[in-house]
C-alpha cells in the first residue's frame, strides 16, 4: 500500500494514516537550564545575545531569559522571585521598568512541560524545573560614571589565531558630549565608526561590564556591507583588563573577519 505524502510529512497528525505515531513529536524533556542574556538584533549576522548574571534593574528592555534547549510543543513557565505570577512564554522579556527600584538577588525558575496525552513519556521525562539566582543593581538615574567599563586602555590587537597584529594601541570607552548615558568606543585603530548621529566612535549599549555595538542606521563611515559587531567585556575580578571582540565583513571578499583587543585600564 502506498502511503500518502501528507502521512509521510506528518506521521504525528493523522490517526487514519498507517504510519501514525502519536509519540513522534512528544520528546522527553532532558533539562530546563536557561540563561539571562543581553540581546541586540540591530542589523548584524544574528541576534547578539551574551550571557550575564548581573545587570542594571532599570535597563531591562534588552533583557531576556532564554532556555538553552528548545523542545517542540513544550510549555515554558517562568516565575521570578516571590512574584506569584507565571509567564508562559519560551523567551521571556520582562520589559522596561519591570525591575525598577529593585536591587539584589532574585531567584528565577523555569519549568518546562511536555504535553503527553498519549502516555508516551514517564513522569520524570515530561517535566523538568531549573532555578538559579540573578543579580540586579539599582541606581537613581543614568549616571554612566558608575559603569566600570568606562575608561582609557592600552593593549594590543590579535588575529583569530591569537597572534598580535599591532604594536601597543590605545582606545577609550567614554560618555558622549552633552549626555550622561550614551557610551562610545573610540580609538585610532578602529576600522569604522558606525555612528549615524555624528558622535565619536562606536555607540555601545549593554550591562555593567559588557557592551555590544548598536547600529541604528547606515552612515557615511559604516556601510551595510561591513555588518560590524563589537562586544566588550571587562574583567569583573579587578575591573582592569578589557577584552573587545570585533567581527566585520570584508567588502571585497565578503568574508567575516575577526580580531580581538586585550588591554589594561589606564589610571
């Protein structure tokens, strides 16, 4: 007997199909581990999402809680701290203002449930729960001077093999003129500035110790073909060593180029 194509395409959907398998997409939940990420999706290769455990409580518009594993048809249930509400969504974005005024640790729990009306799974396979603690820092306004990453640095650039490709270089992460919350990366070795509004350097946005480049539009010094991504990370142990990862497209070969800056803060 010839099996219809629609049966081959969806063996879980039509009970009348000879190959019907009610357990085809009922996958066991192996873990419910998750990460808190600072995410930016502004005209780059993909949504830039770097894992954090500490962030400003008043800058949560870019904050997401995301499961590490995605299961088809599963139900995702988030609970934050002692808040009795449950949010049933896979990638949970609390939104701007959600944590306003809060400072300290919060336990976040994710429960993943795999609906199983056909009895395909054991109870331990149908549900998993994972909790861990995040940390929020509050402050009475947008005082950028409290960002540890702001400062001047000296160091070297390296290629994707870890070999140095420059002499001692200098760069800075600074606040913009006339504003108290915009942050910019500046330096003589930068290959593009990527700024639409005429401010110096590359505009950054992010959390306490990490920032990612934000590209709000095409400018004369940052063309669409470059698609640059710049991610900064400051050592949290002593607040002195800065690592910056750069990715951009070579407009002639269309290949992605990677380099890294490692430097020490200048007092």
